[in-house]
C-alpha cells in the first residue's frame, strides 16, 4: 500500500461494499464480473480496477475463495460462508497485525476530571473502509470511528461529552498519520500504537481479550465469554463489544453470532462485511505469494 493508503474515494468504497454484499449472497451461482459490477453501479473495467486497488485481488478470486470454502466446510443453513472462509485464512499473515497495539485504561481519577488539562487532537482520514474520525492524546489513540453516508460517526458525540473539559484541537495531519500507521506504510518504529480508552473493568477485560485474539479467526460472543472466564456472560460481552471506542484496532468486527451470522456492528453491517472480506483478500494474496516464492530448501 502507498502513502495514500491505496484507497478508493468514499463513494467507491460504498459501491465496493454493495458488491461484496452481492458476492456473499450469490457466490454459488458464480456471478460474472458484469453482474458484480452492475450490483456496484459501476462499469466492468472501472469496478475491476477499483476493487483490485482496494482488495489486492480480483473480484473473481474472491468469488472462487468463497466457493472453495463452501465446498470444504459442512455448513448449516444459517452459518456464514464468509466466516468459514475467514476461519481458514485469517490465522496466517493475512491478518495485518504486524502492527503492535497495546491498551492502557483510563484511571477513575483521569475520567473524573473529564479531560481537564488534557489536549485531544482529532481529525478525519480516508481508510480502506471510508472516512474515519480519529482522536489521539499524549497517552494514546482514544477514539476511532467510521462515518456513515451522512457523515455521522457513531459514538463520537458520547466521546466528546465524556471529555468535555479537555482542550480540543482539530488536526487532520495527525489523523492521517495514525491511519497510515494502521493501513499504510509507516516509517520504522511507526508500527506501534497505544490505545488509551475508558470503560468499565468488564469492558476493558473484553477489549483486552479481543486484542489478544487479533491474529486469530472469527469467534462468537459465547466463545469470547469463555475466553475471559465468564461463560454465562455472552449477552454482557455483546454489550461490551458494541461499546468499543476504537474500531478495527480492537477487532470487534471479528465477533459473530453463534450460528455464524454477522450480527450487528456499531459502524454499519456492510462495513463489517467489507472489513472481513478485505482481510480475507489479504490472506488470499499472502498465500498466493508464498506459493510463488521458492522454498529455502530448493534455493
């Protein structure tokens, strides 16, 4: 990816999300490029170029991957084929978490001050999943949320209210710098991010568990509850997942319903599907590269 994050324009991202939705629902009929492009409202040539720029693979390769996993997995009617594909591919280097992320919790005293004496830089940057609002402090990244089609960012108003006594400075350059560290090419030492987040002890426990699971495949709310040693707290886990203030980095998009369905997502279900498909595409591309590379033994 280049310094511009290799992203399509926001309008193109929304079209790609519609295309992924179409592929996920129609892959068994092996839709043609023409059909997928039509679902996205784009010409074949333009769609193929933008999709490859965004995903790193062709639309046809994604259809083939979904079809392969459907054939390999014994799925119930309600299970998600996308989940099956992800479970087969996300545990490898395709999950781009060579980025080192650590989490620090806001102390009760810090939260009680409502940000008095704290400076918060915030701005909006393009990402592979549309515009994202990012807020950072000297302690770390405190908020990352995606804008909907109307420019609204779920959770942003609550975040502003929680830190109402802070000094707020709009800084688009800082937002772009964080986005480059996450999805682009960062300089040496720039692949390390600290999250500084406020939540209850239970929420922090859930978010830490999600970070620990970041390089693994998808998991259900019930499985996540077992990971934190609270097997009967699946509903509470779901609430904590939904309150995540830092999208993508705390990978709440990896949590699905027990039957494999995508479930909800604070920043839009079509974005959640696009995130999972993007990670799957990277996994496919990484696997293809490894197959092309000569082994050391034969070197």
